[in-house]
């Protein structure tokens, strides 16, 4: 699950990236309104963590544009502006939550999880294909109710495929969910992760199978 962080303070952004990674989230970080616009138009993110005071403008402009085009991505505002008027303005424009700096990382993680558990968002459901299940809250894979150890990126690939059960997921979609815009991607990186995942599931007795649809992408379904 990939989050977008727009924060111009390098030290804080680094701490956020580390904390999110430890909690099992992939993230992209940028520091300007313009970069936020480009990222949001390129990658589908699970949530946006948005600073308001940015070098080239106000984060509220990004929020306003998102809601104007009916984009319902959960948005958590981070700001040093602690006044009531500022909080009300952000919430009226469509922010889902608001944190005033300084804040505890644990509180931010709890608020992210709360947003992703809301109806229509990405947490709170158990995904299932045959005897393979995926707990979206704990972000863990189970075969016949037995937890299976997977790397963070293998977990991301599996979650994406299981959320699209019965539908083809393109290689580009998987690249975006794993790497976003922050990393260079090897030409066969997705193939490597899918191969590892397919091998582990097979060895552990999963009755779900990952199919390669040549030239299109990947699909997970019950083994026939």
C-alpha cells in the first residue's frame, strides 16, 4: 500500500518515511505543490499526507483541486498552523484529518489506519482466494489460517492482486504500487517478485494461483 507524503522539511520527511516503512507502508515523498500535482496525476495512492506551508504555494490548493475533481483520496493535513480558523478551513475544503506539528508518529499512524478502515477505503476487510486469505489490517498472508512470512514488497504485490481477484493487474500498476515515483525500476523487477511469491505460495499449499497474461499483466484465481 503506497502513500504520498508532501513535506518540505527534510528531517521530518525522513522520519516519516522510516516510520511508514516500519509500519508496512511504501511511500513517495515530495516537497512542493507542483510535485504533488504531478505525483497525484501519475500514481494511485492509498492516502495523502499533506503539509500546508510549501515553498511554491499552499497545500490547501492541492486539497482544493483534488476535491474539485471529486477525488476521494483520504487526506491528512500536517501543519504548524494551530489556529482554529486554519483547522476549520482545511476540514471545510475536504481534509479527512488534521495534525498540528509537532506530533507523535504513533498518532499519525493511528490516524492513517483509521482513515483506511473507513467504508470504501483499503483496510478492515479480509480478502480471500481459495484457501489463501489476506488480512488488510495486519497486512499478512494466511494459507489455511496459518500466517505466511512475506517481504514487504511481496505483500504489496499479493494485496494488489487479491484486491483485483479475477481481473488482470498490469505490470505498470504493480510497479506504481511498489516503487511509485521515487525509485528506478529494473525491467524485470515485477517478474522477480511475482516469481518469488508464486513459488512460496505453491510450496505452502496455496490453492490460489497467479497467472501471467502475456503482454498484459497478472491475475490471481482459484486453482482449477
